[in-house]
C-alpha cells in the first residue's frame, strides 16, 4: 500500500487506486470524491450515505460496502454498490443475483480493500 497525501492508494497491478472512506468525506462529499476510484462505506454508515452514493455515481466512483455483522436488507442503496462484503454464512451468489451488485463476497476475515479492482 502506498500513500498519496492523506488518502490510502492501493497498488493493483499497474494501477494505483485512490480510495476514500465515507467517514473521511467531510462537509463537501462531491468534492472529496473527485478523482477517487472507490468509496468505502461501513454498514453502520449506510443510512447516512445516501448523498454520497448519489455523488459517487455522478463522479464515476465505485462503491464498496462492508456489510459484515448484519443481514443486508434490499433497498435502493444496492443500486449504487459495486462490491458488497458479507458474512461467510451468507449465500453470496444468490445475493449477487437478486441485488444486481457486480461482486458479492462472503468472507469474515479479510479487509474489503483486498477485493477492489
């Protein structure tokens, strides 16, 4: 992992992925998302992230949600999500098919950043 300023960047092959966490968006989420590849949201932040999810689509930022620790409930938020990390006991294939999320991974131990593309 390399650091670009205060934001973590993940070296994936030849590409550096700029990542920002929802908690780090500050007062101007759209500005904070500009130039980023991924927005990472924790399940407990999801109810506050509606605006950030909207801006992520406008800024072409992919969204990853770490939903471990609770059961995902169907909702509009799923339309903005590209990567969903759920508990191992969740059927990731069925959830992916039902939700339309690009990639659903059932894994309890790894950090969500390991699955970014």
